[in-house]
């Protein structure tokens, strides 16, 4: 049950539907599957939640950092929470008293201390999410978050929309550029923003914002301009392959130059690149997970051009079904080999064996082992959830075959903000 349930009162963990941007980080980081969602809301199951708090640090908006003092017998059910458009207020003392809860019982509610995930606490179960950092690297620049919320979004103008996967293929991914004009919108590589689609859903309610990683560096898609870019794939089927038309993705992909969009954010305070000029960055991604990797690469490229880059290694492991479905394939090919070390992995190339990013990692084990030994190395994983476990297991195997203790190396990566997992 929720909290140490001595007496009739619990401190129920709830998610604010007005702030939540449905990024799935809470559900992905919960080690006991206490968080679930429907088409509108992410919710916490009071019957499962044990207050480990593993879901709280990864939340980019703070939507999950909410609690309600509740009589145990009338705690909010999943059905209650799925129906919320906003958080209910705390029950008053009179309401608690009417439920048979006295003032002494209310004061006695105390959440238990957080516990470490199983894999970090020494138990044998391996969960890739347990190794992800919830803090940024020590040298990361200060991020600004939640400057614009759902109740007061800002407006951006579309200044570019270019398809970045080959035409004639199922995959349709766009590079969309947004300009904020004179409105302050400071961002860092690795952060994201929310786009609010116009109109209402089938129940007549306004659409929720959808989150997209920023694909441009901190000084803009065009240096000196107040703009950002996004990498958005048109969604025409769900994860089970059933036909579905993604509201936000199709809206964004169909935007025309000159259109305006409602934007909230920025979000994200941990998936940040190190500022240390000799730091190494290893980027592992699939599909539109390339967005933050493009932003980091471009920032490093600009640093190098300005003479501020001191030689940290840059590695990119980029997976897709085919090269025609891989965003930015052409521009990536033109980057100098002495600047970035790129490995492509294609899983559906006709006549070729399937090759995934974890396969590419294992093939470069010798190089990655040296980077795992180096405290200046940060690892970033972004893309489909299905690849996450394979990637972290590959890093573990590479470390152990090099004579390193994954318990030691992995714990250091997590503790020092050097392994970041952003999968969906």
C-alpha cells in the first residue's frame, strides 16, 4: 500500500494532469510498475506505489511531485485519476474529520525514506532504467525549465520545414524550425519543448501538448537567432502496427513556413551535455532520438570552429531500419572523421544481416572500454524503448570483458550524471 499505513491516513502520490507533458519518463523509471497511462493521463496506482521516488527526478516538469493527504478508505482510484483535468484540492480538516480522520492522524502521515533500485542496491535483477542518471554532468550549463506552461504558452513562428528522410519510403521525418522572435526562450542541447496542437479531442477537450527534443544547439539553428529546430516523425501506426494518425506529429509535419504554433517549456534538467572541453561524448540513438545528438554534435562543431574545442572524443552510434529512413544521413556523411566517429546500424537492409546499435557497440568494444575507464566520458541513449536494455547490457558486457566491475563503473556513471537514458 501507499506509505506506512499506520492509522487511516495516507500520503497519496498523484500526477498533475495540467503540467504533465506525457513524456513517459515516470512510467519508464518506476521499478515496480506503479505508474500507468491512458490516452489522456499518467497516474499512480495507490495499491502498488511504495514511495521509492525513483520516478520523481526524471520528470522534466515537476508534474509528478504532488501528494494528497487522504483517508485510506477513499484514496483516489485509477479511474478517478484518469478522469482528472486538474488536480483536486487537498481535503480540508472538516472533510477529513467527516471521513473519521482526526487532526492527530493527519499530522502523523510521513512518507517512508526512498529506497535504491534493485540493481543498484545489490539485488540480482538487471533493469536498464536503474542505471540512468537523474542529474546532469558536473560541468553542464544551467538549464532554464518551465518558462511557459500550458496555461500561458508562448507563440513561435515556423521558419522552415524540411523532410530529412528519403521520399518514397514509409518513414517520413521532418526537420522543423521555429522562431521565437523577441520572446526569451533559452535552451540547452538535450532539452525538449512541448507543442500544443490546436483543436479538441474526441471528448471535446483541448489537446495536450506533445514533447519533442530540441535538435539545434543552444545558440540557435542559425547562430545568433532566437530559434530552435525539432526532429519529428509522422506517426501513422502505433507500437503494435495498428493504423493510427498521431495528432501532434502530423500537425507538426504539415506545418508551413509562416504558420504559428503554441509552445510550452523548455523541459529537462539532466539530459545535458558536459561543458568541459576535453570531455568525451558517446551518443547512441535510433530514429528521431537523433535530435539531441544533432544538437550536441552541432554545438561541438561550433566550439571547434571557434577554437574552444580541446579534443574530447565524439562517438555516434546511429540505428535505423535502412539508410533511407535515417534522418540527416547525408549531412552526417560530410562531418570530418577526425571530429566525430560514426557507426551506423541498419536492421532491414535487403540482403544484409540485421545489425542493431548494441551490435555496433560490441564491435567497438576496445574503444568503448577505454572511454568507460575515463571519468570525462558521458553516455547518452535516445530512441525507441526497445533498444535501451540491449544498449546498457552491451555497455555492461564491454566493461566486464575489459576487467572492469560494472557495479562500480555503472554506479559511477549514474552517480556522476554520465549515463542518460531517454527512450519512449
